[in-house]
C-alpha cells in the first residue's frame, strides 16, 4: 500500500508508488504541496479528497479558525502547503484583524526560505497602520526594500495616514516625499498632508504644495477642493480660494461631461 511507503529524498520511489496506485486524487493532492515528508494515502485521500479545494472553501467563507485547524491537521501528515495557501490565509488574517497570526504566517514562510509576496507585506503594513505601530511599519518597509518589493498606492496612503495620526509628522512627510518621487501620490495623500500642515498654520508650504498639485497630472477631486476651501478661509487667502474654486469648477465640468466619473473622487 502507498500508505506504507515513506517518502524521503528519493523522488523515484514516490513516482513509482504513485504510478502503481494510478489515483488521480493522489496526483491532484500531491500537486497541492511544494514537498511531502510522507503520505498516508488511504487515510488522506479518504478524509481529504482535495486539500486545496477544501482549504480554499474554508478561507473564502472567512472561516479562518477551521482553515487553521485543517492546515494543522494536514501538516501532521507531513504535508507542506505552498505559498498560495499562506497568501489566502494572510488575506483572511488581515480582514479579521489578526496581526499576530499574520506575522507568524510570514515568519513561517521566511523560515522555509520562501520569499513572502508583496501582497503579504501590504496586508501586514495594513494591520500595523491600523494598530498604529510605527516601528512595525518601518521594519516592514525596510524588509520589502531589501527584497526589491514596493508597497502599492493604497498601502502608501495607509502608511502616510498612520504616521500623521500617530503624530509622527516627520515620518509622514518623508514618506509622502518618497511616494511623490515614485509617482504614486494621490489626492487622498495630499489631503492628509494639507490637513497636517494646516494644524500648524504652515500656510507657505500649503500654497506651494497646492500649486504643485494644481499644475500636476493629478485630477482635482471634490473632497480635496472642499478641504482646500476651508483652509483658504482660515488663511484668509482670496487668491488661493479663487484657485481652488477654479479647480472645483473644472471638476464639476469634467463630471458633467463624462471626462471624470464622480466615483473617481477620493
């Protein structure tokens, strides 16, 4: 029986055993793992006909606890799940706000010399930002940089917002400048920085940054324009107010003519 065969380093022995059994279910199961220590074929195939399908179904229904139990059970059979399984689990951990489990999953991958994906690090940063853990954010950003990975625009926005909310305004500004150089700045990020500068009545930098935004490639948005109108009123700056009103008219015209969809507003 295949269940009596211990699979070690000999790939030939495993291949012969699989051919003898000629079971498509075993083949399907075998492809679900990057490597196996041994296979208890009869029990495994009987109880878990398709590991990946069942685990995926558990994860898709956000049943993270059952998915973890199932994964632990499969590991007890010597199975080694591939990175795709971890990616699905990490997605659920992020949605369920399970920071410790997410950290553990990434650590397990790195222990196995498997490089975590950009998505995994993005979700980790997402939870660090949510929990306002600036050191975790910085550490993860450095780790990604060492691996040649770059956060996506949404994650950069979360990082800037988290730093600004935590009072780490220097980190927020440095991150924003870095994102601008990368060409990943968006209206939401500008709004965060404008709000932060307005708290300190830094009118000069606000005007400089607005002029850059207005003459740049980013589209004006209703949210940002309304924010800038309030700031202009506080500054008692009629010139800035007129500029923002002009941008607002352009935004309304673009939406009306279909050149800009209202849902594009950030």
